[in-house]
C-alpha cells in the first residue's frame, strides 16, 4: 500500500473516531468543573517559598512566575 493511501486512511479513520463521539472537542464546556475544580472570583497570590527539586537544586515559586505549575505534595505514612 502506498504511503499516501495509508496517510489518507489514517486521517479518515481519525475523523470517524472524533466525529463519532458525543463530546464536544471545543466549546463552552468547563472540563475543570466536571473534575470538581472550583474557580476563584478573585486572584490570590501564592506565598513565596523555596523547596529542593528531585535533583536537590533549590527552586523557588518565583522561578516559575507567569507559567502554569502544578504542585504535588505527597507523603507516605
């Protein structure tokens, strides 16, 4: 089978998969609300702190200013 035919079949199959779903791929649906994430009415600045990363390098919250970050604090008991 030629490469162009394979690529065409791939995109055709992908479009069938995407169009067959009953979910919007874009739009006004708030996916975070479905996960129970509450949006705040006003901006709250996080306090400045410094922690070591996995390599031991000290990283502060201000190093990531303007970027989306996710902090995962965990422990074992």
